[in-house]
């Protein structure tokens, strides 16, 4: 700005023709992909049988859902939701703090606390909201969040809110415990700290090095919050998640998760010590000022928990399916990211190639998720595939056959 320009900010804006919506008008990337016929997002599912869905009037094998145990179409889960609507209506019309608590909420909280071997549990209306309800409530002025660079967006949002409470947020390299110790060792030892990590990272399916992380956190006076959105029903004893997978259930302070994956519903939760959960329950704006989870969603999650506890073999089947796909992709010549979870990323390495491959897979009857930059680093563009215990060999074999054909056609494999 010219130092002689003493006009008001409004006048200066008029001179520059500044408009808040300019960025929206100039955003054309999605339109260009649509025009090319490769747009992979917001595809409407018209019917859902679990491993097979109907999109645009035809059946496709679903290899991109987080419905890990295939329970969204389970008769008991659907009936539980219907029964709850008939008994309680469609919504609670208030926050948990006031008129929005049902006996169903209390029952699910008690059941989840017992399932995870913790003292208490608190429900939130969405999984994304859960991190925002925990992190800025616990971490405030003069305190620190220590966070993995690749943590889920909900944790990033919670961290930003904590910064608004004048907390400090420091990041370490993805799943790099040496870098975590380098970062945390520079903080005042006496200061309160919260280490936050995904249990299973949602893009790559990698499992956090929780044993090492726990030892460092204890050494430097830090508590731990583990986001097990992609872990529950996938790893650990009976699907109890990452702390159980490593035998650290008593060591990890808090575990948060979601109902939108294994639990075939919508909502979130956190488990931990009763005094800590009680504090969050009475001081978290995200909880106090949000309408409570609906009767149908809570009842569906309860029914899914019943099935998980009664049928732990579903977890074994899920991992067996994912292992088959890892082996199959490698034998075909694809580059994948190795892990032990339900997520199997197939690396393509280029944005345009990723869109082209997605479209070819879809046209051949297989639905996956295309991840491009900047959502993933350059060279790591991928088809993120994920599996269910409900997938049978006929579904998995078709996925491999289609990937083989499309991969050869696009020159990704020989």
C-alpha cells in the first residue's frame, strides 16, 4: 500500500476490488476433472448390501468403504435403529447437558467403558467433533499438544482450537519416535503435555509405534490420546483397538473413536479415567452446545457392539481378507503400503493417472477411493482400497482381476 494513501480500509478494498467469494469463483479444479469424465467424488449410492452397492443403476463391488465388519446392512443393527425411532422419536432436540440424554446414551457409554477396560466413556455427536471436544478442553494456556504430522483432520482442527486457548502445538515427523523425542525433549519438563496420535493412520493404514510412543510420553510427563477410528473392530483383542494390540490398555490414558466405521452408525466417543471424562463432560463446549446423538444412531451402535462382542471371528475374517489383497496386489506387480490393517493403499504416483485409473476401475465394476495431492505427497497418489469381513472370495477375486486388467492397460504394471 502507498504510504501516502490515508483512505479507509473499506475504500482501499474497493480500489483493489476485493471480494470474499473470488476464491470460490476461481476454483475450477473439480469442474475440469468432471469435464474430463474422471470425477470420483460425491457418487450417490442408491442401495447398499455391504460388499456390493448400487450406483447409477448398476451393481459395483465396494472396495472403498470403512464399514469394516459389514454391519450397516445387518438385520439386527437395522432393527435396533427402527425400534429406537419407534420408542424415542427421530431426535433428542437438545444437548446432553440439558434435555438430550436418553437411557440409551448412558447404556452405550457404560458398555463401551467396559469393552475398552476403562472407567468411563462420553459420547459425542460425530467422530470429527470428538477431537474438538477433548483437545482444547484439556490443553490450555501454558500447556502443550504434541502431535503426529499425519494425524487425521479432526485432530488438526482440535489442535487449532487449543491454540485459540493459548496452548502450544508442536508436531513431529510421521510415526517417527526419534523425532517425537527430539521435539518433546525441548519442552519444559514440568509443563503439562498431551501426545495425540492416530492408532491406525487413515490414509496409509499404518499402525502407530505405540510402545515407543508410550515410553517417551511417560519419560517427559505427557498424557496420551489415541484416535482409534480405524482401529476398533480391526486390530487388538476382539477388535479393541491399538492399545489392546500392543497390550497397553492400562497405559494409554484416553482412546477416542467413531461409530461411522465398525459400529455402522454415526457419532463419536472417548474412554478414560472417570475424573477426566467427568471434567470433559461438564466443560467441553463441543458437547454442551451440540445436539446429542440420535436414538437410531445410538441404538445401531449398541447393536453393532453386541455383534462385535458375540462374533469376534468377524475381525479375523476382515484381516484375512485384507491380507489376501495385499498378497494379490504384490503378486500382480503393484506397489502398496505395507501394514496389518483393513486399508490397502495401491500407489499410482500421479494425479491424472489416479483419476484415469479410478474411472477405469469404476467402469469395470469396482469402487475405490482416489487420493491425490495435496491430500497425499507428490508421488504417493493412490487408490486407497479398504475391506470388510463381509467380502467373500468372489468379491476379492473380481477386485484383483479388474485391477490387473486396468493396471496393464494404463502401464502401471507389466
